[in-house]
């Protein structure tokens, strides 16, 4: 205990006494003390630049004001940013930052989450003394496939430059020219297209760097924020999903010092697209070899969503009856990817093991040659978020794990092949190879939340829709054994079944669907009416 206390020092922030670790900067001490302090250039994941000059503080016993980002706290230090002098300094700093800043707020994507707006409302609200003509710069500069630069909005905090130098280490960006002609740009026209480029949009405190994918799509005050996990690889970055009644719109990194720090890769930002209806499997596609009467829905169904759920239940009941007719468990194959939660695997495997004596599974894993690849930042060769969880569940349930390539020799002997398909098909290069295996089995029941068009041409495959990963929730275990819980969000497509509900139907239990709705009606265009008094 004493060792831990020796690593802490005591200081005072705006009169509040706190204990902080040694080598803590004053700006971090303000955060620990839950005190507001103005800043632009400082970012906890980057080196200190000290160029915005907004995080000014007074230190008792020191006649000069200091910048908090580059001042280390010492034992007994008393610091504050509440004096009249500090407030005047911050207002002057804000005035300089706003001197050439355009009034783009009504059309700027950053409006509503803009550092400049926030800092002005907290520390500004003054009458500007500078009325000089604003310096004009380039407004719409494409920096590559992903990002647009607006040089007039840039306040030269240098966060983006430091990111490409220190984190991605790709060195595309720099600050060019001098004085009020200074602006951010790329060296020799090099495009900003590295694997982590969109992090520069996240850390830009203003609207100077914007994402082409999100640009002009939504106002941020219409979006809700949910904590989630990126399922693009075995790192399992902590993320925010931004959504509203119209669907999901973007993915951003959530700070997590134990895993992804403050960053995520650009590829993981495509996650939201796989959650929206456009790419989802929304109904049962029966096998051409099975009578459609097995999946027929009565005309009394009140909506397409209830029709879809009824059809899904009928398809699963049909699967249940077909499984019961097979007495030899070796005639049943289960092919799974590592893209589902621990709870999904437990529920599904438990029923199959208890009811059908399943004692082995085929592991669909496409990254055998690159499993241990790592780019020294976040991207890993294993493109499955829960490979570790799948293998742990299989071990706990005494299920033998067989490489999916063995289906080449065994598929023709299978009467039923149950597939938990990939939700990110772009990472699965052997889909065409697996389709050939599917053709050899007597019947294939393919479960997925994402539509795989290439299955439509295979006559013995029945496609059954699943809830998406954020509709199911559950636990994922990343490459280093870190367990992360994925919260359940409202459903995009009403009454799609979960693994738990599918397991209950296979077990002969009745289920009742009471879904949460994310999107109940098509969103109408904005309509405004004006009346006189």
C-alpha cells in the first residue's frame, strides 16, 4: 500500500485538493479534478505541441502564466484558471483563433460537436475586438478517397499532423507557409489514404477535416450514441455507434486504454453499413428442393415483419423436424465462423448437442496463413472478433473442432449442414469454395444477418435471417483474452429472431416476439409550415 502512495502526489486545482500520479501534466490534473480548462491542440493520445495557448494557468509562487499541457504537477502545487488575468488571456486566444474562421456553422458537419463552439460558449462569449478582413483559403480540398479539407476552418492545432507522424507513422500531412497564410496540406500531393486516416477527422476540433462517407448525411444532434465493439478483427476495438430512427450512420473509436487507446482502423468504420436494412437478410429464402408450403405464412399476417418472423419460425420448425428424422449424428454438420457471441454459441450448441448428439463442429476460418499478422497498431490478421470465444465454448462443451477444409471430404455424406455464416463476407475469401461444399450436402440451412446473393443460385440452401450483432448483444473475447460485453440496441428490422429464440424453437418451446423498434416507418422529408400569429 505504501508503494502505491509513494507514486501519488498532492496538488490543488482551483482550490480542490486532489492526488495524482507522479509525472502528471497540469491539464490531466484538471480532468482528474473535474475542472474545465480550455484547449485545442492537446490530445491525450498525442505528444504535446503547446501551440494553441488556451490552456493557460496560474501557479502559486510563479509570476508568469503557464500552459497546462506542458507543465508537470509537483507536490503541493497550487494551480488555477479562474483569475481575471487567465480569463482575459483565454478570450484573447479565442479571438485569434476566430479571427479568420468562417461562419460556416449552418453547413458544417462539425456543428453540434465542434470544439470551437464549445470553447467559445464555456470560456468566450465576449465582444470581438478584431474586425479585420478574413484571409481566404481553399474550401473543398480532396485529400484522397476518404477525407475533405476546408483550410479556412482549420485553426492549425496540428493534431492531424502529429497523428500521421506519431501514430500511423505515414507522414502525409504537414503545415505549410507562414503567418496567417499557414495551412495544413499533404507533401507533394500525396493522398491521405492510410489505414487509419479517418482518425484525423475524429480528433479535428473543428470542421476542417470531414469524412466523405458521413458528409452532409445527418446533423449530429439528431443522432444517438451507443457503446459497442468493432467486430472487424480480433482486436475488438471499443467504439461508438451513432444512429437514429433512420438507421446507423457512422462508427467512431471509444477511448479504451486497455485495448485500442483512442483509435480504430478505417475498415472497421464500415460496420454500420452491415447493420442497416439495405445489406440485411430480411426474410427466409427457402431451398428450391423443399416445398414452399413448409414456410408458407397465413394471409392474416398483419405486416411484412410479422410475416418474416412467422416464416422464420416455420423454417426453424422444419429444420427441427428434419433433424429429428436423422438418427446418425455424423450425418449432421455444423459450420461456424468466429463472428458471433459466446452466448450465441452456447445457446445454439447446447440444443444441438442435447437433441441431436452433435459432438463436433467445422470451423470456418479463412485467415490461417495470416492469423498472427499484426500491423503494430491495431489491425490483426484474424478477421473474426470472437475466435477465442468460439474455441473456449467448444472446449467447455467437449466439441471437437475440425477445419472447414475437411468438408471437401465429408460434405457429400451430410444430410443436413447448418451454417452460421460470416457477417463480413469481404474477409472470407473461400466463400466460393464453401458454396461448392454446400452443393454436396443434401440440405443446407444458412443463418446470417447479412444477405449473401451468391447463395440464391444453389438449390439446396435455405437462408434464414438473424438479428445483427447489436440486436443480439453478448460477450466477445479478443485476441488477448479481454472479455467485452456488447449491449443490445433496438432492432432495425422488426421481429427477426435471435439465437436464443431459435434455440427455443429447436427445443420445442414456444416463443413470443416483443421487439424493440428502431425504425417503424419511413422517415418523411422535413416539412415546415409558417403561420401568422
